[in-house]
C-alpha cells in the first residue's frame, strides 16, 4: 500500500481548493479543505496534518501568517507551503520566519505542485530520521528530575509539571522550558534559544528576536498566572530571557 498523507488546503477561492485537491488526491493525499483562516484553525486545533498548503491572503480576519504561526506552535512537525498570487519579499520573509517549507507564486501547474510537495515531504522525513529519538532510557535515567521551585520535569519521560499538574506542551515548548530551567543562572540570548526550538543557527539578532518571541509568548500562556506580567520567564533588556522559579 502506498504511503498516505493528511493534507489541509486553505484558500478562499473554491477553484483553487478544487485544483489543489485534484492535483494531490491521486498522489496518496487525503485532502481536507478550508475556505477561511477561521475554518483552518478549527481543524488545526485537533488534527495533526502532514502538510498544510495555504494562501497568504484569505480575505478574512485570519490570514495565512496566522495559520503558519498556529501550525508551528501546535504541530511543529507539520510541513507548510504557501501558494499565493500576492508574493512580496516582506511577506516571504515573515513566512520563512514562521518555519515555512516552500513558497510558490500563482499560477502554477499541477505538476509543479506535486513536485514541490513531494520534495518538502521527503526533506521532512529525512529530518525526522536524523532527529530520531535515542533508545528508551534505562529505569535509572527515567527517574532523573529537573526541579526549580514549583516546576519539575521528568527528563526520561519528557513530562513537565507545575505544582504537580502536567503541562500540555508541544515538543518545541518542552525543549524551550528545559533549556531555560537548566540555564537559570543567566539570561539566554535569542539566537541561542532559536537553535533550541528550530535547530538552526540564527546569526541576525533582530530575526532571532522575531522568531523566539512567539515561542516565549506561547510558553508563558501555559505556565504564567498572568502572561502579560510574567513571573517565571523574564525578558532581560538587551540580554535575552531568563527563568525564575
């Protein structure tokens, strides 16, 4: 049996949704379509798609960049491709900062769509193999705990708790929290944190700040009593972020 992929197509033009569905359905894709950003967010709340293919300009309150942010936060392993007729250098830059895998300008042929989708998914599979988790930890390792105040993390089982209650964190949020707690003796610069959550070297400070602020925002929303006035993940002006128990 050929490999199947769960794919979400987001576009406010019915013709484009039909075109993309037709281009991919015969290639092993089970396609779900959304006509608006709001509808897309409903699907993304509960479904881990293999691929999200969307337009930047959706004509409603929620545009393509918001969908990219939501996908990156909730399902960091999901591949994302922008297909738009309104391409600009600025929109491309913003999309790339959100972890975009590919950027296509309309019009495109079905063959071009299939080729780029195949290449993006191939690269994602390769990355997954390269980043494959190590073998299950030994009983001794599984009991290793990282504690800071009311926070505790079982490093073996990769479970974070606050006051004994499990925290529902994405893979990126978990990695970010562990790193902050392990390095709570110093402010950590944004480029260093980008390496933790994205896995690449970000040499431009402004870009690193733009990337990491969304992850900090999302993590604060899950562990701070009042995210707008954080007590645990603090911004040290000109230096980075530091964890305080």
